[in-house]
C-alpha cells in the first residue's frame, strides 16, 4: 500500500463542518486559552466554519489547535456519513455527529498505522493479517451513524494494537547495534537524550514532554503514542521511525536539520 493511499487520511478542512472546533472539549491550559464544553462551538469559529484566528493560533494561546489531527475523519463524517448536511441546516443531527466524529477519528488513525505497516519489508510475513485488518477497519468506517455511535471502538483498537506490536518487533529487530532498552510508557519527561542512539528503541506511549532529543537517532524506533509535547527534535533523525504522526511532530520543537519521514510535513513553527 503506497503512501498516496493515505490521501483520505489527511484532514481536508474545506470539506468539514469544523467538527474539531465544536465536538471536542477544550481545557484551559498551555494548549488552550479557554475552557469549552463538547458540542459548544469555539468562540473563534466563524459562520463559514473557518477559524477566525487561524494564522495566529499560537500567539493567541491556542497551540493545541495547531497540533490536532483528525486523520481525515472530519470530512468523512461531514460529507460521507452525514451527506453534507451541517448541524445548522439539520440541527437534529448535531448530537449524533459529535458522537460519531471521535469514533471515526480513532478508526482513521488505525488505518494510518496499518497503511504504514503494510509497506514495511521486515513485516512481509504479516501482510495477510495487515490487509485483513485494513479491510475490517475500513468496513467499520462505512457503517451508518447509529452503528458507529454504539461501536466498541476500544475493542477493535486492542486487536489492531496486538498486530502493530508484532510488526514493530519484526522491524526493530533489524536495527543495528545492541538491543535497546524498552521504554514503553516510560516517564522520560525532560530527559537529556541529546545525540542518543535510539535506533530500534521501543518508545511506544513514552512521555517525552520537554525531552532534549537534539541530534538523537530515532530511526526504526517505535513511536506510536509517544508524547513529544515541547520536546526538542532539532537535528534529530526520524527517517524510518515507526508509527509517527503529524500531530506528534507538530507538538515538538525542531529545526531545518531535523529529518522526518517522507509522509510528514515540517511544521511551520519550526522555521526553515
């Protein structure tokens, strides 16, 4: 499955009813300047479903908005599942739409990981299982709104997580050097890891908030769910890192020398 198969897994805000700006809860913090209840439109949302401060989100106290990624769930829910009827024109759909959106987002996130897994040569022995998981996940995204609203998405995530774990083991086993220590779910907040050799490391779910990873080698490291908020990735090499997302990259700090996987974009706030 080539990377261009991920086109539908990228946010298309022009074809979305700003679901992330309405459906989600915001908590006043370093990421958001205000509290906002789920189902309540953000105060910055315009009548055309565009953000009134999009170009100034970071300076206005909303850096969390620049990090969020719906993996294309916004347009899937807005256009396909609800037929292009927004909650203003059809207010009776609002509650259900806001319930369905985070479910579809989780399914699309799984498709992002599975699409990557399908292209990893060391995991070729699992390609049949990966293909089946892709088909099963895609089928769930095509359910109607009521079925999605009641879907046990956590159970499906658990099944896919086991498969992705097997993929990770096969790929990380090809990393050169000694077997790296497992830091799965580890507390590495503020850790000094500058120029560390983390090739093939298991960093799944690790807390790397404000960690110094400048110049670190993260090739073939499993980064699924790792928290990179305010982590310094200046000059780090993340080419070939496993299951890295745009949201994780957006949450970090980097530089022109930071090397990213081809599927991800260099955040504008990193500079060039």
